C-alpha cells in the first residue's frame, strides 16, 4: 500500500503519462482548429498536404479505415529498426495497424537514455510535444524526453533532450525515417491533434518481443547489463498489454522512477522469452573486436565525425546501398542491414559486424566497406580521445 505522498505521485504521473489511454473528448475547439490552420499556413506543410492527403485517404479506404484518424499510436522497436503507426476513430475502438516504417539509422545500443552525450535513443513511454516543420531534418515530431521516470533515473545535471522522430536518415539519438515517411506521419499526427488528441503516445521498446531472434539478442544484452532487467520487464508488460487489447495501457511511475501498469497482460503462452533460435550460430565478424566492451566509451562530449562530415558519411551510406543492390537474394526487393562498428581513439575503424539483415555475401561486403572507411575525427570525453561503438542501418532496395 502506498503512502499519501506516493499516492499523490501516482496520480500526478497518471495525468502525465496515461492521458493517451484516457478517452479524450474530440471536440473541435478553437485551439485545435487554429492548430491545423496554422500548419496549413506554412508553405512547406501546405504543399505536402496537397501532395499527400489524397493518397493517404485512399490508403485508409483500401484498409477499411476512416479518414482522418482521430487517434494515433506510435510504437518503435530499436533493435528491429521498425516504427509502427496504429489508428482508430473512437475511444472504445481497438487500434488497427496502418503502416510499419523502417528506421533508417540508429545511434547507441539497447537500454534507456540516461544522460546527455550518450547517443542513446530513449526507451519508455512518451508523447509528441512538438511539431517542427522547419527542422534541419526535413520535418520532425518532438518527444517529451525526459519524462517523469527519466527525471528520477537520469543524470540530474545533464539528462539530455531534443529527441525527435524526423526525416533525413541521420541520427545521434533520435528516431530517423525517410522524408517521405515523416511527411505521412506528420500529416496524420497533425490531423489527430486537430481533432482533439493532445497527447499522441509514442512507446519505444528495445526489441519487438514477438521476434524470437530479437528477444535472444536482448537476453544476451541483459546478461551484461543486468541492472536493466526490471526496466525491460516493465516495457515487455506494456507491449503484451497492447498485443492483447489493442488499447494503449495506462502507465504510472512510482516513487523509484519505475514504470507501473494498472493492469499487466500476463499470458505466458504469448511470450517468446524462452524461445531459442534453431538457426546456425552467427558467423564471426569481419575482424575480432579489438577493444573490450567495458573499455568503450558509453558517454562522450563529442561524437566521432566521418572524414568530410555528416554529409560525406551520408554519401558513403548512399553509395554503399546502391553498390549492394546486385547482392540482394533472388526475388528480394529490399533489405535493411544493421551494422555495429567501432571507431578507436585514433579515429580508425577497427571493427565491423552486421547484426541483422542481408545475406552472407552482402554482409561480408558491407563489413569490409566499413572497415575500409577513412579515418574519423575520434570521439572525445573530457578532452581525451576515446573509442566508441556505433550502429548504422544500410537500406538496400532495388528500383
């Protein structure tokens, strides 16, 4: 039984985090009308709505959905590099999946964000708190990081911030998708906000818990970072609640900063936590990891910079993507290849490993390309150059 102080905290956090699950009255207030009018007054947004809305309307119709959606729900899976968009039009309705987008770049690793400069994508329960049509990453939707849990568990002096879903396929801790995809998401989010959904939920999970391969990877991660075991379990509970009900769970935060659900969907039969892969063990990386995991920097003041800057790195990835098209498996149109790589304290690429996607030949070529990258400007922490492990997704798609 919680004491009165903790009860007040539960109630407060219920207001902050659980509003997306509460039935919002979809009244066309003067503010909501003005919001969409304001968005349309921006030439960039007006143009994309003129180009995209009719296509989106037809896609909704083809899936038996009502346009525009009054409620949307976004959930993202870091390891799987996926972002799902769910929609409905009445509070009592169950959410239906509209689209799954591929996250086209990734910074950091599994686990929550705990301070500025760690280049981690947050994990947990958030909502959209900003629409930025003038983003340097084409368009962006801001998340309310740090939320109340983060504020209790993060580095209080420097928790970090400015976490967005955005375009341009470049990231240092955000969730990047393609420009075409962020345009669709931006339009749908703008309509939902205009129709009264002031708190659009965005739930970020380490993995898709229904994927045996992803769960196996997460379990290996937790063997090293055991302190995140309970945290990841709370995310898994929320994942299965939605899988069971197709309603967004009511999530609270207790006095320790832990996520707590009012109801836990406990159905062990649905949970693949004990599933083991029948596939052969993954091949060895292009080069053995030369630096111990504990010696790699988890937090830096300045991230490493590819020779020529971010634009040059983007060009490198674009060229690599095109070069790999001929390596797609027969009948395959597209694949997303996630690469882990290490830049040592001198700026030299010393390790590359494809952790998902591709095929044996393609993956070997991609690993080789990453190993042959020109030297970077190394990461820096407190004035000292340090080694760091990064991740990058390479999208390979035939025309």
